[in-house]
């Protein structure tokens, strides 16, 4: 069985969302211990991860240091965080495997994802990133061509395009490593967004791909049997936060689409996870699971979390 495991921000920061290096390493140790447990059971695992807090930190450095070293574009931040997180995940995973006496090699692929140059996100950016700034500081960055929005009390915040990932450019490299038996970390942060010129040249663009939608595409690309979206809640929940909240167990993809249409899943958090899980199953995946790190093993054996299965066929 092949599993695509998508790790959320909480798998790379501490419970309060702090992302000091030691917090990130400690969180990676916990997540990779669970992955080593799966590998020990002969489950094949391909790993992807979010990078929101890490890119946020890089953006702050860019802003503060802009007068001394040139700021780097958002796609560079994506590449940098793929490399750094891949590095710490490999270290953690190899240590966990060694404790179990399991021999597997690991690799990280700096992964580009193709997006359409005419994606509507580029004309109407919607994805908020980085920290809030006072109007005067935001004005300087707006002069540099960035889009910032007035978010009221908290201040101004940068918004960028969040384009649809169309194709994982580096899929052949990922696939070759998987076929060679490597445990691969790939497409972190949803992939580095690139657009293609008429002559075929690829260029990075200042955008952020949704990590979960990138995970669904990667899962499909490597022909995973199961997509596991690891986050900080054990289930997707109906009427989340209300007294009559109801955690979802096994649901068909049509049922889950129906719940999503009723507005049960917040757009910046659970919404894209639900969408990613549905997409994967609609495109032929056997099962998608949304759960927390503590339930990864159960998620893979089919006994935990919110499990999304295909609609029954026939009638
Ligand atoms: P990650 O950082 O792991 O990618 P997010 O923080 O983006 O995850 O999304 C997970 C969060 O989604 C949960 O911590 C929860 O607060 C929130 N959430 C919003 N709506 C729901 C819902 N209907 N069911 C469960 N969690 C929800
Ligand atoms: Mg989170």
C-alpha cells in the first residue's frame, strides 16, 4: 500500500505555533516517528508538508533586512523552506528508522508545480500571508508592487495569488526515487508555483499554492492508494465549535461535498483539506483520511479520522 502523507503546520511547529528551530525539529521527530512505524509495517510513504509559518518568518527577515540584502521573491522562499524542512524531516525520519532497525533511504525533491499564467488569482489575489503591518509600512511595500489589504484593527496584510496547481513539474524525479525505494519528501508548501512561457521556459511566480490541493495532486501523480491529511484535529466536524458539533467518521465523497456546500468547513483551514480529500477520491483514489498526527497509523489501517470513500457504484 502506498500512502501520501500531508503534514500540516502543526507537524512542524509546537502546540502554540512557535517555529524556533528546536520547535520544528521536535515536531518533526514526533511526526517521523509515526512514519517510521508505518514503514516498519511495509507501508510505502511519500511525504509532503505545509510551510506557512516558515515562509512567514522568511518574509519578516526580508522586510527587516531589505536595506542591507535584497529581498527574495516568494517562490524563492518556497524553495528555501522545501529544502530546510526536507532536511529536518530526513534527519528525524532516519533517526526513527534507526531506532527500529529499519533500513530505508530518504530524499527530498525541490518540487515545482505548474500554474496557469492567467489563473484568476493573479488578477484578484486572495491568500493572506505574513504578518500584519501598520498602514505606513504597508505603503512602502505597496510601492514595491505588492498587494496589501486593510484588515481593520490588526493592521494591513499582504495578499497573494493562490493559483490552482495543474501539474507537478518534478513528478518524474519523485516517481524515480519512489520506484528506487526512497522515502521521498516532495512538493512542500503545495509546490513552488511556476508558469510556462510560450517557448516552454518556466518561471517562478509570487504566489502560494494551497498545500492540501498540492498534496491531492501529488497523491494522484504517484498513484497513492490513500491520501492522509495530518493536521491538529482528529476529524472534520459538522457544526464545528457549536454545542451539537458532530465529528465525521466514514463519509462518501458526495456526502462530504454536500456538507462542504452547506458551509461546515472554514475556507482558510478545513475547507481546502475537505476539497483535497474529495478531489483525490473523485479522481480514482481509494480513500482519503483527515486526522491528527496521533491517529496516522489508524488512518492508514482505515480505522480512524474522517474517512472519505468513493460513492457506491451502480444503483
Ligand atoms: P494545518 O496547519 O494542519 O494545515 P489548519 O490550521 O489550516 O491546518 O486547519 C486545521 C484547523 O481547521 C483546525 O485546527 C480547526 O481549528 C479548523 N477547522 C475549521 N473548520 C473545521 C471543521 N469543520 N472541522 C474541524 N476543524 C475545523
Ligand atoms: Mg494550523
